[in-house]
C-alpha cells in the first residue's frame, strides 16, 4: 500500500488504471460538515482475497473486512487505516466493490 497525503493526481490514477484496470476512490468525511475528506484508492478484490475474507465472515466480520481492505487498497491516507471509525467507513464501501448479479437457472 502506498501512503498518500491527500487526493491522488490524475497521473497517479492513470498509472494505477494501467496496472489494475478499474480503480475506485473512497472518500471518508473527516467532519460533520463534509468539507474535509480522507482519500483511498482501491481495486476490485480477486477470488483469493474474497475466499480468504469469507473464512472469517461469520465469526469475525472485522477481520474479514480488514482482509478485503488490505487486499484491495492501492493507496490511502494513513489516517484511514489507523482510525477505527474512518477504517470501518471505508471497509464498508470496499465490501461493495464486487456486484453480485442474480443468475437464472433453466432446465433444458
């Protein structure tokens, strides 16, 4: 994980896109007025990250979230990782990076 001081530059984002294809920015408000934010940049989890997180999903959901966060983060401000409230806010969004669509079954 790369530690950044604020919002990523367009050049950084383009470089990450070359390596990871899709990049997602997570902004966590630092104050109630939502005038200051912490920034993190994430890629989608691969199957190994999801499988590792699923092992803890029932018994230790925080551990599962940490695994997903750490497996997806490309760069973020250190405070996003260190502060429990900010971390949980970001972790919740990381969990929604993979869209699961409902499949259909048809007997042939």
